[in-house]
């Protein structure tokens, strides 16, 4: 997070998890950035184009990542339908540094 902050990069996470599960995730991983919780999986899938696992007992979204430019426009996006090919911190930092 120090490198993100040093490069003026804000990090925000969105989650369909209810408050208690989101808080548990934040605490388990020591997250220091905002995590919005309780979002509707179906609505978020439609709004951002994320893949959704509808076969689960409770629908969940697959990892979807966006890098926004200073004007708030999508500069890069990553849509995952499984555990491979997710947007990771190292790649995000490299992308932003390259764009600067």
C-alpha cells in the first residue's frame, strides 16, 4: 500500500458479501483501503460485466478489476472467470508507472 500511496493511487474494493463476512476478510488480510459490501451480485454483474457464479447457494462474482485514469475513465480492465488472470498489485503498479 505504501507504493500505491507514493504513486497517488487509491484502492477500493467492492463485495457482494454481507457486512460480517466483508469485515472478516478485511481483518484476515489486514486491508487498509475501503471495502464496500452488501452489493447485489446480479446488479453488479449487469453494471460492470463481471462473470457471476449463479450455481452457488448464494451467487457471487468472479474477480473483476479496473484501473481508472485521473479523470475516472477505465484505463484497463481484467475480467476473470476463475482463479487465473486476476489483476494483481504488482501489475497495477507497473501499468500506472508505464502510463506516467
